[in-house]
């Protein structure tokens, strides 16, 4: 998970060298069988496990991750800026924890990110702008009364110092 194999050819329908036959995925209590999935599709779902403590910054080294869910645990502290290095992440769910502070500015560089859920934490400050952040709706941030900026109704104005 710490290496992306750039040398691999794109998968084709001829041959099975890029595919796992099938895999059972259980998400939110629903079990799905996914057939002919790319074996490069790397996910971690640690949701609903009663984990406590801080998110380890070393998680940012898992640059091949496509999906990371740490939702509905007892995680606390700040979101590590190192998660901004997850350049292949398409889905990131940190909802339902006790995370505090600002959303790391490094998240604005996650151009593959299609799904973001930071709801029901204690986050505050301005939501990063740019790239994918223009596509996320209010439900990505609900339950974080201290957050401001697009798409929320509370504006995020920077005060200029002289």
C-alpha cells in the first residue's frame, strides 16, 4: 500500500493478470460480492471498531489507497496533514469521531477524491478551496459547527494584517 506500480499496463479483457476473481466487501452492514475487481484497488475500512486515540500520521504513507474509512470510532485530535499525501484516494470517511482543529490545507491537492465525509466531528476553521472541494456538498461537513466556507452558509473571510 506504500507503493504505486506505475509500470503495470492498463487492464484489458484479455487475460486475468490484473484482476482478482471476486471479493466480498462488507460496508455499513451490507455484504456485496464484487466480481472481476482490479487487484490494485486497495481499501481500508476500520469503521465501527471503537478505536481510540489519534490517527497515526504514517497512514499518509499508504499512497496506493483508493478508499479509507475510519468512521464511527472514538478517534480524537487533529487530522494529520500527512493524509494529504494519499494521492490516489477516491473516498475518505472520517465521520463520527472526535476530531478537532482545521481540515488540513494539504487536502486541497487530493484531485482523485470523489467522496469526502468529515461529518459529526468537532472541526473548525475554513474549508480548503480548490480542486475537488468545489464538488462536495453540505452533508460532507454537517455536525461541525465551527467550519466555515463553501459550501456552508457561513462565509470564510480572511482578515488581512497590515
